[in-house]
């Protein structure tokens, strides 16, 4: 089995998406636990950590690439005299 | 228990022992592995209430050995790190003679650096702290230079320059405070407790906008903590050291700064925001970076940001979290840099664009790198999970919404920029065609040792000893912090794995390019030299011609009195960093002399 094989990559995607779906469902379990606390309101919304995790990462990648990167990216020979 | 003379601080075993290593010839490498263990034993053998003082200038005492609340946890991990670093750097006879030659400079320097860091944690007065703080800068600069490349030489100069400036700021603040204390008639103006500026934590003092001494000291420490915009030296210099040099460098400077901040500035609200800025800055720059070790360098800033934020929050939970996280961080960051260093050593390549597919032939390096990546991401059953979450918990307990939401976002971002990005681009991504084997046994052993620590510290029940040496241990019968609850485990997995989904969904955007991202070092690498070359120098030269014309028409006697033209144009040549360093060193020396006279 090679990780470069498209079949393997497809299987990995299916497996990973299944794990992610299970994790969303696991929110029901977490919410029933006596240790479950929402400190700020919205962090108690359903699946908060799933959509917050995905959302902030997407924003960070896009802002890095298309705002900071656009302004500050230079060729890696920039400081070579 | 106080002794006026007696035991030297345990860090000196490493400092002095390290300097003797090159004289031991063939025995040196073996002794190098023993010295950190001896230091560790000394740290633990010294009674907790022992205070060792040395008379200074007749009138004062220097406290070279005292236990402050965070001393044991920091000193312990510094000694363990020195051992693992020495193992990783260990030269194998007959295998690589160049590495052996480099070792004779790099390892003694690294031991001076590590030993001084340990001495900082034992310092009981501000002058001892400062002396070892500066000795660390000397040791670490030598570690960078010992890589022996032109790039390392230049980066080392810039590194030294920034740290001298930081040292001047720190010394100026210390002197201002000492003078103020003397003026107030304080008998022991060097004692560390006079410098506890934090609003909470260990002493109940505070400082305001007009307290220049506190601000100068804070700035001096933040230079070493690599807080932007004062911290661009880190990503500039660390990746230029050798594969083993960078491992040492990742551990001591920023974490000693965390220790000193914790002692002097616990509960200073500004640090919450400084920490949040560091956490986000590290992620953004790491996302854009192509050099594998520079990615990890930016992620040091990100992780130290969590600790600085915890120090700003200043509750017992937050300070315990910051100290515990420093402990865990040193291990997994060194592990990640050992993994990257092994790749660099075996392939000679450092850019993600040149790497990929190494899982085929470097299984141990890959596995250890992934364990480090999981630990930095705070996956359950790794060290990060039981340490970093204390800082998040403290933010939630204090209802600090901005801090909590930013730290949670940064926790997701850690997995993105270091947890997946590093292993993905180095070991998977594409087949680069490179098939190097795993590195020599000593490098494998060092990685396996630290990978084991990353996992063991995360195992329920096993992290207890770490919790017991934190600055605020739990009272008898109470639990310091319980990381393993059902919601915490599930929520952390949700946060991290959906961050992973974002990584793979946005992979085309994350494709590596042959670029760097400008940072604050641009000011002293391009702007200042540019202003001199294109603005100041032409003006000065123009005036010189004017002077030459004016003085050329004066009687010789007057000319001799007021103006002697330079022999050559040497006076107007571009000032290199060397010249600037001499001036700054001069300032530093002047401050020291002033200090001695005044004290």
C-alpha cells in the first residue's frame, strides 16, 4: 500500500470523514456529562468546537495567504546580496 | 537555612564542566552525557529552603542559590534538555569528522548556555540574574556561530546585536530601580522581591505608566521572550544553527524569559494581549513559511504566547499552566527540531519544496516527529493536553472572553501550522525521490527518549509528578487540575480534527512557494542600512566637500586647530553590524561601570 496511490488516498478520505461525523455525534455524549460547562454562551452551542475549529483555521489560512502574504511575501533570495 | 558561602549553584556544573570538555579529548563526549545528569541530581539534592549568598562590594550580598516558586520545574527541564541535546549532538567516533570538530565548540557553548539558564532560575537577586542572563546570550550566539556557515555568521551577529540591545534595556531598568531603592534607604536594593512588579502572583506590587524601571525591565525580558515586534531574531537566527544547535536554542532563551516574567510580572494584564498577539503571529508566519525549521521557530513564538498569556492572567491555575506548558513545550519542541534536524542531516535539505515522501525510508524520524506534532497540538494522551488546557481553563474561569476565544482558535491553529504542516510537507506530500535512512543511533535514541516523555506526561496518573513541582502545588487531598473529563477529551478532538479538515480542504492554498515573509528584522537588515546608504551618507559626504572647500581657504594654523581631515575616507564608510555592536557593548559596559560605582 502506497500513500501516493489515489485509491489509498480515497480510502483515507472516506475513513477520516467517518471519524469526523462520529465526532460531531459525540457532542451529544459530551453535553450530557456533568463536567460540561459553557462559560461564554456560544461555546455551549451544538458542535461548537467542530465549526469553530474549522472556521478559524480557514480564516487564518486565507488571511495569511491573501492579506499578510500579499503584503509581506518576498522571494527567499530577498536578503541574499 | 542560609549559608554565606558553600554550595555553588547547580547550573555552574554545566557552565564550568562544559568549558573543560574540549580539554578531555576522547573522554569529552562521554563526560558531556554525564554532566547534565549530575546537574539534575544536584538540583534535586539541594534542600528546598537552602539559600547561598556571596558578599559583594563589601556592603551587599549576592544570592546565587535560592528556590523561587517556579525554580524546580524550570531547572529540572533545563537539565533534562541539556542531556537530550548532548545525546543528539553526540559525535560518533570515525563517522563524521566535521561534526566531531563542530562539537568541540558547539557543545561547550550549549552547556554554558544551558547552565546559565539554570543559574537564572536559582538567582535570588537581580544582579546574579542579569549576569547569567547575559552569559546565556554569549553561549547561544556561539552555538549559532559554531554551525560555521556564512549565513550562520551573519545571523549570529544580528542575534547578538538584538540581545545586547535587550540586555541594555534590562540593565537600564535594573539600575533605575536600584537607584530609586537606594534613595528610599532600602538596605538590600538588589533583592529580587523588590522587582516583583506583577499585580498578582507571588507579591502584591504593581506598576504604572510612569514607572520607567518596570517598563525597561519588561521590554528587556520581552526581547528574549520573542514578543513581536521585538522577536524576529528568533526565526532569523535559530534555523541557521546546525541540526543539533537549533535543538539547544529552542529550549532556553524564551523559556528563561517565561520564568523571569512569571516571577516579576505575574498578573500584568498587558501580558495577556502580548501573549495573544504572539500566539496568532506565530501561526500566520508559520503558515506562510517554507523552511521546515523556520516553521518550527515561528511555532515557538506561538507556544510561548500561550505561556505569556497565562502569566498575564496571573491566577494560580494560569501560572501553573504556564510553568507546566513550558516543561512540556521544551520536550516536544526539541523533539520536533530533532526530527527536522535528522532530516536536514541526512538529506542536506531544509525547504518543504525540496522534501516530501520521507516516510518511505525514515520511519523512526517520522514517528517521533508525528508524536512531537501531536504533543504540540495537545492531543489527548500527550503532554500538551495536560498542560496547555490549564491556561485555557484559567481564561474561562476569569471570564476573559477575548483571551479564551483567541487561545482556542490558536489551539486549532497549532495543529494546522505545526501539527500537520510539518509532518505532511516533510514526510508525505509528494515523493521527492529522496530515500535517506534514519539518522545514527544517538540521534534516534534522543528522539525516542523525548517521544516517550511526550506520551508518558500525557498518560492519566503519570503526569502527577509534574503537577507536584509546579509553582502552586495542590493542597493535600485536593486535585490541582483534572484534564481527563469526557467533554474536554471530545471537545479537544473535535477542535483539532476539524482544524485538520480545514488543512486538507485548503491544501491548494497552502502549497509551498520559494518565499520568505518579511518580519521586523527588515528594519535593521534593510531599512536602517538603506537610510544610511542612500540618505545620511550622501548628505555627510556633501557636507564634507563643503568643509573641504571652506577649510581649504583658511590659514594653516586655524585649519590645524579646528579641522584635521581624515587620512582616508574610512570615517565615512558604511558601518557594519560589528561597529554598531561595539557601540552598544560600550553602552552596556558604561552602564555596568555606573552600576558598580553606584552600588
